[in-house]
C-alpha cells in the first residue's frame, strides 16, 4: 500500500505538507509553533483574563514577566529547508519596553540582540528547553519575528542549531502535530 522512500547521498526526498488551516500543500516542513508562553497557557481562562495581556506577538504576565514571540531555526541535514519552532522568549522589562516600541512603531531600537530564556518546553528533548538561555536577533525588516539562538552550549538544542538535525528527528517532531499530513516524495 505504501511505497518506501530510500534516502541516499544523491537523492533526498522533498518534504511537503498539507496544512490543516488552509488545506493547501506547502513546500518544506511545518513550523512547531506555540500560541502562548507555557506560564500563560497553564492558566485557566479566567486567570488569563485577570493576569495576562496577550497579543499575537507580545505577552505580559502579572505586570512582572514579559514575553516576545520568535522563530527558532534548525537546519535539517541534507535539506535546504529548515525546521522551525515558534517559541516565546521571556525577556527583561526594559528590553521588552524597547522592543515593543520598535515592534509597534517601526522605530530603530539602536541594537539588534536581546538576552532571554525560552518560555516553552519544546518536545523531544532529553532536558527541558523551558528557561533555556538564548539570544533574540531582531530582523532587518520590521514585519518579521525575531530569530532565536540558543546560547547554552551544553544543551542538545544548541548542537542541533549549530550542526543540524537528522531527517528522522524532524519527521518525528512533525508527527506530533495534529492535523498536518507530511508528504515525502
């Protein structure tokens, strides 16, 4: 019923997927994105209403914790397409304030990186990524999300970001996404 796909040095099968939102087929790998930081997601709907300010790209919890939505890119060995996570990064209040001015007004902040910690536990990691030290890199264009670079050299995600992940790992991560159909040919 299913045809096996052989992977060798000369031919890597192309990756495409059917999106559950639009039902169209897209080239590459679907992103593993998070709608909220884990700390806000864990709250009940009533608690979120009382304690959090939430937009699609910025969140504040209890007026003491500040989060920015980002993109964490990991190369997939043998593929031009990259695997992307869509995590939130927790940053200091001052950095959040400066970033939100840049984000909302397009005014140059005068800097291009922010230190922070990942605010989501990404799946498939032996050690949690929640609270993992990272650096946000602001994009040149103001309509793109910042990218994330893991800075903890002792974490496996740092190694994957630097050296790539195996195709088997990418497909295992995608298999956890509900509604996505991966097409390998």
